[in-house]
């Protein structure tokens, strides 16, 4: 299994695999809308020349107090084809993606999801960093990983995703 950056010819397969993993088109459409935006990152997991996993990052903004121009990203969505789940592909994709975010100068990554799943990568509740999600979600579901230790010190307030996320139910 190989993890690599998305290529132009992957676009349709990525759409199909997100729709299959989530059982609806919303996340697949979201990726199509966000793709190509500034500071977006898209990775695929490939096995036997088939795209079996996909991971996307897009910029988020700390709308409260924070250092100017702090480069922070949101991890979403991540998906693995149903028949390939629970084989470590999601873990491998996320570990690879986080390293690439770090290499690109990103200081912290936010994620909204299962704390049980994301804590294995070092994510902690964003509340511990005095940051909250713009959406009404349980505190433990909105998490952050500092790629540079202390990068979020002094930051506080709501964290905003790109407006395209507002359509996700
Ligand atoms: C979430 C997802 C990407 C994980 O990919 P994966 O390749 O199956 O994950 P891994 O094999 O690396 O890890 C499997 C572990 O994650 C756990 N896990 C998977 N999905 C989980 C979830 N939604 N909540 C909690 N734990 C989860 C499994 O219990 C398993 O734990 P174990 O290793 O202790 O048995 C995949 O299940 C998926 O595509 N789900 C549908 C889409 C989705 O919900 N994406 C996340 C929201 S953006």
C-alpha cells in the first residue's frame, strides 16, 4: 500500500471512494469544492492501483485572539473504502498527512470526530487549548494537535472551517 499526494487523474476515483465510505455524496462534493484552494492538501492510499483511502486538509481560521497569520489546518474528510477498513490504512494515511503538514510549515491541525480514534495520533481536546469549534459539538469531539509545541499558546476563541463545510449535516 502506497500513500501519495493526489494527482489530477485521481479526482473521479476520490469522489467515488468518499461517496462509498460515507454512504452519501456530501463529503465527496465537499472535497470537489475545496480542491485547488490555497493551502489544501489531498492524499490517497493506493493498493493494487486502486484508490482505497483518501485524506484532505484545508485551512481553518482562529477567529478569536491569536498570532497573526498562524498557519493551521483542519483534517477532513478522511475515508477508507468499506472493504479495506480496520487494516491500518486510515492510520497510515493520517500519520503520513500530518508529517506533510508539518513539512509545509503548518503549526497545528484541528479535527472534528471520534476522540477515541484521533487520540492515538496525539490529538487532545481543543478546549484544553482554550479553543472551540464554530459548530455546536461536544467538547471532546473537537480536537487539536500542535505540530509545533506551544504554537497555540495565547490563542483563544472559535475555530472556523471554510464556509463550504457549513453545508455538511
Ligand atoms: C474512520 C476511518 C477513516 C478509519 O479508517 P481505517 O482504515 O478503518 O482505520 P484503521 O484501520 O487505521 O484503524 C482502525 C481503528 O479505528 C477504529 N475506528 C474506526 N472508525 C472509528 C470511528 N468512527 N470511531 C471510533 N473508532 C473508529 C476502529 O475501532 C479500529 O480500532 P482498533 O485499531 O483499536 O481496532 C474509516 O473507518 C472510514 O472511512 N469511515 C467512514 C468515513 C468516516 O466516518 N470518516 C471519519 C470522519 S471524517
